[in-house]
């Protein structure tokens, strides 16, 4: 289990305001992951149906596509997304 003190919060700094759009996006991705977990689809690529790698899901728990997929939905559009730091 990750020590909470090791978790870096990218969207809040002492001199900035929280990025509410990023927070909402992250929340939506988590809610989608929970739905997929409840329906048994969490461990499968949402397009191909291929099994998602357990290590990949551990790194990106909101991933909906396989790591080699260049498709929207690969990651959540929030902090886990490659575009998250493009500000």
C-alpha cells in the first residue's frame, strides 16, 4: 500500500487554486472504473475485449484500453493522462 505522504498532488500548490476541471475529470474516470468493476468489465479492454495487464491497471487504475493502444480512453483525461501536464 502506498504511504499517503509519498503521494504527490499535482493539481494543488500553496500559491495556486485547485484545477476543478482536472478534479472533475479524475472523479468521472474513477466513477467509470467503479462501474466497470461492478459489471465485470474492469479487467478488459473496452474496445477489443482483450485482458488488461494487471501491472498496467496497478499503475493506471482508470485505464480502459491496453497500454499499446493509441486511442482516446486509453487513460482517464485527468492526472494519469499523458496530456495532463501539457498546461
